[in-house]
C-alpha cells in the first residue's frame, strides 16, 4: 500500500467514525426526549406532588408518635405468629420447588414434548406470577377457610410461577454439547434430561430455591392481612384495635425476621453457587 | 472362524448419494459415496466447513440427511426413525469439546454410554446394574483412567477428559466410533497420546473408526486410509503414501473458478 492511499484510508476511517458518532448523538437525544415525555405524563396522571408530602408531615408525625414506644412485652405473644410465618414460607416454598420441576421441563423449549405445551406452560406460569400472593390468599381463604394453610397454598402457587420460569430459562441455556453426547449414545429423551440437563441446572435450581424461600418469608409476613395466618394477622388486628404500640412491635419483629432470613439465605446461597 | 481375515474385507458402512442441505441454499454435503470396511481406521481430512462433521452426524442420525442412503452391516439405517436409539447405540461418538457432563463423576459419564441398553424408568433413580458398572470400569481401564473414576469430570485435564470420552463411547460396545476433531483442542503431545489410545483400543476390539481431522500431519501418522473432503464432496480416497502435496492442495485450496461455478 502506498503512503498516499494509506492516508486516504485513514481519513476515510476517521470520517466514518464521526458519522457513526453523530448518528449515536441523534439517537440518544430522541430516546431521551421520549423518556422525559413518558415520565412527565405519568407524573401528571399519578398526581405526583411534593407539596402533598410536605403537607402530610404532621399527620405522619402524629402516627409515628402513637407507635412509639413499641410494646416489647407483646413480643412474647408474637413468638408463635413468627414461627407460623416461617412455617407457611417453608411449606409454600417446598410445594413450589416440587411443582416447578415438571413445569420447568414442560416450559423450556429444549425439553418440552411439544411447542404448544411449551407456550401453554409459559402462559400458565405467567398467570401464576401475575397474581399476587395476597390475591391468591383471598381465594384460598374462601376455599379452605381462614388460617395459615390458605397462606401456604397462596405462596406455593405464586412461587411455582417464579421458580419454574427461572429454572426453565436455565434449562434453555444448558451446554448443547453435553446434550448431544448423551443423544449420540442412544439415550432416550428422559435419559438425556436425567443425565444431561438436570446435572447442569442443579446448582442454579438450588440457588433460586433458597432465594425464593427468602422472598416467601417476606410475603408470608403480610398474608395475615387477608386472614391467611402469620405475623400479618397480628399486625392488622392490633391496628384495628388501635393498639399502636403493639403494631410497632409487629413491624419490629417483621423487620428482624426479614433481616435474619436474608442473612441466612444469603449465606446458604453462597455455599451452593 | 476358519477365515480370520474374512472379516477384514467385510463392508461395515456403505454410503450412497448422501446430500444434506439447509433451507435448500446451504449445501453441507453434495453427494457422498463411500464404503468403509470393518476394523478400518479411516481419517476424513478437510478444512473447516468441508462437511466432515455433518457427514459423521448423518451416520449416527444426529442429523437427518436430505437425500441418500446409509447401510450399516448391510442394513439400511436411513429413513426409519423407529430404531433410532438402537442405531445410535451402535455408533460411539467422540467430540472436539469432549462433551462430558461436567458435574457428574467420571464413572457416571462412562455409564451414560450404557443408557441405550436400559429403560428410562430404571434410569430415573440414577442407578445402573452391576454388569454395566463392570463394563464401564473395564472401558476406563482400557484408556488408563480407572484411577480417576470417582472424580468429577470437570476436574480433569483436556487429554484426560477425551480419554474418558473414548471410554464412554466404548461402553456403548459399538461397532463404529465416530470421532469429530477429537484432538483439535489439545496440544500436540496430548493429541498424539489420545489418537494412539483411540487407534489401539479400536484395533484391539475390532471397532471401525471414522476420525475427522484437519491436520495433515496427524492424518499421515495415524490413518490407514484417508478420505479428503472439500466443499461437501469427496475429492480424495487413498493411503498416506498417496497423499501428495498436490492432493493436499486440492483438498485445502480448490480452484476459485471451480468454486464460483459451484455456487451457481
């Protein structure tokens, strides 16, 4: 390449760089404008108002002073409610773990028996995820009556939606080489799943399950609001009876429970992954 | 029994007019005809994209050919999906990336070579009959890997993993081993070690080997017979002595005029 043509190539490259850069600026400006418009309209619709916050401060202060000090003697009463919350979370999550095994296999493109089954499973799982635990709890309270078992079922269904979807995506991203090797031995579909797919997804499956237990404990603390057992029930009861010092104790116990569960689950997850 | 040499002339595989195209535009195989004798160590030589992998995967039906027939021991194995598992069981496969299940033990990996002999329900509990364990350990011993049977597969070096992969293929008690670039991710010393194991074990057990390679050097050293492939066609079929520079040129650098003619 001669010196002249080399120079031409370099200046052409620089010109192209400037062109690409300008196009990027325009793109950023357009998307930025769209984002601002959307946020502005949303703020208007939801009556976003710093003034309302400022005006509400005295009322908030009034509520807080009624909460304080928490009635620590009430803690002994909350012990059984706390244990019940954990029990709801554990059973709900366990049922979800069991249910998510078949649903994740049916809902992954590479293990589903048919593409229609795949789409149907994903729609079903999305429905489970779309419906909040509190809504499920309301349904189950009317089905199996007030109490913690309704909470267990509510958590089981919602958690199945989440776990199965996560695990299905994990199944879809397994190493294809390991699968091909199993297929080439003449293994059946089920054997390929057992020996090729499952060993690859086990660590993330366990990781997601522990994470889900943590989420379930948090969910279980509010299920009592609709009568499905646990700490939420004490929370709403003390509030309705205007025993705000006891309500404060409930909030404090919920906070401690979430803190401890986050700490333990985090430790467990690090151990597995 | 009376004629021990008779089996050496028996045809193991017979491929006729095999083509594979994807979407009618990409032609991986453009009409392959070949015969492979029992017990032969055949190297398929060619550059990447010549269709070597596709050819091997057509033989054990991982890839469905577009046209053509494959006969294995005089039985047609193409066009019938019913006995797919039995066909695959008869073809052991060794891969470039080893493809061991990384989180399973070496022994369990070799035992997966026995899956086609067992029902799915039996496999559900991840246990194998004593006989299968015996076969698996024997196969590991053949490649001198029995001392690492209980280690996880991903703790082994590349060469060791490939030896375990050979043991897995042997556990199928196959008549043919298909090796797809088995040494492409290994250094030269380990590569020769793996190829030596492959050749010797296959020889001892009378297994036919079809081995894809892109290195001329290894091909000359190990092949009893060489098939040269280029752009989905067989362009050479002969021995190492016949593999002249001219032939190599024909395999690796085909005339560009010819290429453009073929694209049409």
